[in-house]
């Protein structure tokens, strides 16, 4: 359960001193952008999928397994950017597969070929 400060105070006021709690503070963070999400699922995953002959879901699961990530959903923009850099480097170095970066002109060439 996620509560704000007021809800926590109200809940704790009804408890005794014998009760034990664990409280974790979570900071709000900006989750990955829609642009990052589109780049990952429309460019990165399909290129890797085509190389390994996996479907898109299998490829996404492969990436999560390789990088020991349970889900990419809650990565913030910086974490997601780091992950994309690691993926691009890994496939370039291991398999000689070039994945265009978001700011790379080849990205538009790749997209044009898909349509």
C-alpha cells in the first residue's frame, strides 16, 4: 500500500507501541518517456528480434534476462537511457549488429524501410 503522510499518521494513531512497522520512502521519479518507449519497442527490439529470429516478446524477455531486469516499465528516463546504451553496445560488440541511436540519421532510414 502507498500512503501519503497524513494517511500514515492516521493509521499509526490507532496502533499500539508493540506493533512493528517497516516504512520505505519512495521518491517520485520521471518514468521513461513515450519517445523512449517507442524507440525501444519499434526500433531496438525489432532489430534484435530479426537478428536472433525471435518474436518481439521473446526478444524483450531475452533483454530483461540478460540485464537482470524484472520489468522496464518503472525505469526512469536516465535508467532507461543507460539500458539502451548497454543494449546497443552489447549487440555491436558481440554480434556486429548496428542499432541506430535515437539521434542517428540511420534511424530514419531504418524507419523508412519498415514502412
